[in-house]
């Protein structure tokens, strides 16, 4: 019996959404439009400093399953502009509608208005979503190891690369990290949030960072709310942090973020 968790509920709903999406044939639309699409902006390259600095992936998110609505007057363009001003190296935009109140249109607004690379933050379970991500202006997408089997993860990484998308592969434990590396991930995100119950522990990132090989871009995700949290991840040699809710306060907006 499968335990009912946030992740299982989200994936069940996502399967229904994908069934509708596949009827729209995003793969065919991609092939028709491929020649006219703008080149993607390098998400992975934007996170590499080589100087011990830590990069910011600023997440634009209206709501979450555990917190509900966090930004009542949600204006993605205005939020992105503020995050660009404080030194974000890249954006992450939620496109899941049912659980995070996101939208493809939010990503398109940000992608069209700014030069920084944009990560599509969603629950990718089918190749049609990868083609869709490219069509709506994403430069990278998220693949969650907990939501995919090993062959599908490997295939999705290859497909994403073939259409010009970088991939942030998200892990939560040692076994998932091994799976990500075996599949060929070049950017690994350690999510401090347990997707079963949405509890958070920064120790997850600190523990797994030691196991990420040199040459793999490393990202700490979730639960980073104070400057001391970011400094901790920097001292642990993470290349970047992905922060959403923490940026709604003033402390991390005043942090010295370095983009170049």
C-alpha cells in the first residue's frame, strides 16, 4: 500500500494534467517551432563562480501546499525585478497550478522580461512536459528523483539536453543522489524539505554535499531563511542556493549576492 503523502497526491493530479497536455502534442509543436525559438540562457553556467562565492536562484512562488498563499498581491514581473536588483543569478518559477497556484504564464512573463536564465519548477513525469518547458521559455527544468524511476530519469536528462535545457536534479537522500549521478546529472539540488510531510532539516544538505563529486554543480534548496543559513551552505562549498519564502523577508534581500 502506497502511503498518502504530499508527493503522491501531487503526482496523481499531475498524471491527470499530463493526459490533457499530451492531447495538445507539444512535441509536434516543438518540432514545428524549433528553428524560430530563441537560444536558451545557460542555467548551469550562471551558477558557477569558481571563486568560492555562492549564487542565488530566486524562486517566484505564490503558494505552497503546507503554507497556503504566501503572496496575496502576486506580480511575478515585479518580484523578479526586485530579485534581479539584489543580485539573483537565475530565477525559479513555479508552474504547478493545483498545489502551488503557479502558471506557465508566470514563467513566460519573467522569461520575456529578463536576461537571467529561468528554471521551470514543476513535477515532471512525462516527456511532453519537457517540450512544453522549452516552448514556454524555460532555460532549465527540475527533475525530482523521488518522482521518477532510474530509466526515466536518464531518458529525461537526455531529452532535455537535446532541446537545449539544463536540468536541476533534485535529491533528498544518499540513494537518490547515487541515482542522480548514475543518470548523468551535472547539476544536483539537495532539497532540505521532506516531500512526504514537508518538514525541513538543513542537515540534509550538509550531509549530502560531502558526497557530491567535484565538477557537479551543487545547489542547496529549501529552508534557508537567514544570512547565517546561506553562509553555512557557502562554507559547505555549495555553488548556489534556491530560495523562495526566505526572500520575502528583508534579511536575505540585503545579503551580498554575486552574479558575476
